[in-house]
C-alpha cells in the first residue's frame, strides 16, 4: 500500500507516543446535583439500587441507560455541551450524635479530572455507552495494599490498586487527621500525604472553601472483547513500561482518558453539632451504611460525543482552567446561570431527618461492627464485588402502599411520606412466566391478557409514566403506589395506569410481544396493544375497583412520540 506524504504524517501522528501527561478539569454548573436517588443503572438496572447516589450529568439518567439514550438528553450539569455522560457516587449522611437521626451532608461540588497519560498508546475517546465502576462498596476494612504512611497505587504491576481515598484539607495537620499509626481496625489511615487517607478522618476538614472530599481514580484501558456493559471485566489500569514514566494498556485494548472524581461535602458546616467528637471518631456514614469511609466508589456511563472528546484529547491541556476553555471546543458551553435537574425515578424520602438509611442499609464498621467484608481490588479492576448487596429474590414487589410504613417504589415524582423499604426487582424473582401457562404474574398482580388501546387511552389514570426504560415490574409498582388497581405496558416502553378499562377488546397474546425497553427477557405490549395486569388477573370495564379511587394528575415528561420500526411517528 502506498501512502501520500500527508496520509503518512497523519498515520504517524495518530500512533505517536505521548511524552507527558496533560489534563483538563471538567466542571459542573448549576444549583446542586442532577438528582439524589436510589438508582444505579450499571449495578442494578431496571430496579431500585441498594443505596442512594448523588448523580451528575445528563438528564436521561434513570433505572436503565444506554449511550444513545443519554445523547438525547435535554440538558446536562457538565459545562461542555458535548458531554452527556452520567457520573454518580454514594451520598454522604451525618448521624447526629444528639438524637441519632440521619441527614444528608450538603453536597458542595464536583470536579472530574480528565488526564491524558504519558503513553506509547494512542489515547481514544470513550466509546459511547461505556460503563465503568471504581472502588468497592462492600469494604469496611482497609483495601489491600493500604498502610499507614504508604502511597496510593494505580499501577497493577506494583501491587493492589488503592485508587479510592478521602482528602481532608486543613490549614495545618497538628493533630493529624487520621490517628497516628492506625492499622484501620478502629480508625482510618493516612497515606504518604498528610491531607489524604483511607477512611473517614477524625478531624474537622476546615480549609478555606475545601471541606471533606472523596477521590476516585478510574482505570483507563478498555477491553473491547468484554464490551461496554461488562463493568467487572472491561477496564484495567495501565502499566508502567519503564519508558520515561509512560503507562501502556495491554495489547488489543484501547487507551481511554483517565478520569478522576473529586466530590466535596460540606462537613465543616456541621462541626458545631459534633464538636465533642472531633479527634475521637467520625459522625459520617455513606448511604450504603459504611461508617468507616473505606468504601469510596464511583460510577460512570459515557454519553460523550466521541468526535468532541477526541478533539479535546488531541488538542487541549487546559488544566485547572477547565475543559470548557479548551480551544475549538465542539458543541459549545452551557449557561452557568441555569441548572439541569430531574426527578428521581424511585419515590422515597432520602433527605430530612431519617431514622434509617434509605434502602434499610444497616450502619456497619468500627464501633458498629464490620458487618461485611471486601478485600480490596482484584487484579486490575476495582469493580469486583461492588454493590453485591442488591435486593434479594424474597424482597420483590410487595404492595405496601398502605399507611405509615416507608415505601420505596419506582415512580414518577420524588415527593413521598415516610415508609419501610420495599425492593422492586425486574431481575430477581419477579419476572413473569410465559403467558400461555396462565401463571404470568408480577408480585401480587396477575397478567390479565392483551387488550386493544386507542388514541383516547383505555387506561387514562397515568399516561406514559416517566420511568425511563420501562419493564412490567416498574410499571406495576408505579401504578400500585399511585393507588391504581390496573397497570398496562405498551409498545415496549410505555406505562399506563387506571382503575378500569374504558373499552374492553381482548387481543391474542401475540399482539403483545414487543420486548420491554428495560428488560430484554420480558414483553411489554405491542402497537396499540396493552399487556394488562390486575390483582384478580381478570379485567372488564367495571370490575376492577378493588382499591382506592384516587386519581392524580401526572405531568408527562416522557416521550410524546415514538417511532414505529418503519420510521413513522405513531403517536
């Protein structure tokens, strides 16, 4: 093959070694996070997650996400408009030593560092939809490789990865932020830097405009053979080659940007309420119940315009000035005077004065007992064992819409009265059986058949509930919580609720055969065809008034139009 001079130069440039690390900080704008929510579409797709997360980024975040779905978001908290990714991490709570109540620590702000390594590899933009997790949510003991006064490690050739830490900025470090010589059994441990450690510090982090911070480094080698969704195996940290500090990926892997989360929490603003504990213990606990702070972790799904990110990788070294100042930024910059916010698809109380953590997570670690394990990272990937405490098959869809117990349910708004956690699982145990068996059920709702819909909607209590990517479990849970006794899914991704069908025309089950957007193994109606579920498993125009006749006006922020497979707008 013969190359022109220009083509050869371009080829050489595309594989040339990068001699030094460059970086640009991605900053977020607006008043607070995108949402605070018990949702995690990587670890717990289609259902409420094990614990509450603080979420930044694109507005199409939900119980299920894909890169293509994120690219269609209406807004993002990221300053560069081309970044429709989602970034999330466990919410931090304060346990008041006076009354034992739990409340959220005010979230201060987040930075995401995009490092472009010194490497012999070409650095490529994240493939759209790439899912990554770093850190270990199950840890209540120090990560493998940690030790008082030791440095952190992001090179698998040099030992276990210890890339998730806590930083405690202070004007001076006398007394130290972590007890001197701690082995981690009853307190955190500082690294080789006075202001950084594993586990919560025991001192007040009171530097100017810099309260306590959680830090998470993510791996930057992508294995295309594992694929976008396999977060346990698709990423690894690069290895030092010995070539002037360059770090390379395994052969056949793709070297992507190295991202680093900095999340700040205004712990200093609470110090007057725990001043008697300063220097003795920490009053903070992550949403997963971790009172040690060893379980720092974060999640990421890429929604980047790949061309825009590649342009940044190749041309920008903006550093702390911010990625939004990069020359030639494709897509432009968002208006910092505005905010991007969404309602959480899981309705429960996550803020205010709480008796228990959302999800009923027990507090564990140090004086509370270890209550769990985790031995740090395994191999190159920090995602191993993360958040394995997902809802069990015995916790599936209990219709606890009653009174005063704390109910957790997949719904459209975030306003709820206090209740006992109810897990909704589209994966564990609640999956309908084949309709032909007559036993198709979700929780205590039973499949009633396939029924014809019309433009005036035969179920009109809630029309197209905003649940993200729909499955039958989420739709039924939503309708039940809203007080409706009939739920129906349609066209693979639409949810409807009511207490009766305005018209009854049963169709053959083959008309309700479209795969659910939120569960490839389930069917959610068809074209103008509803998969209908009721308590009795039967339906008529007037026989389904078993429960409350409450009807609520619900604003529909979901799709007003869906395309047919042939490309026409059907609605």
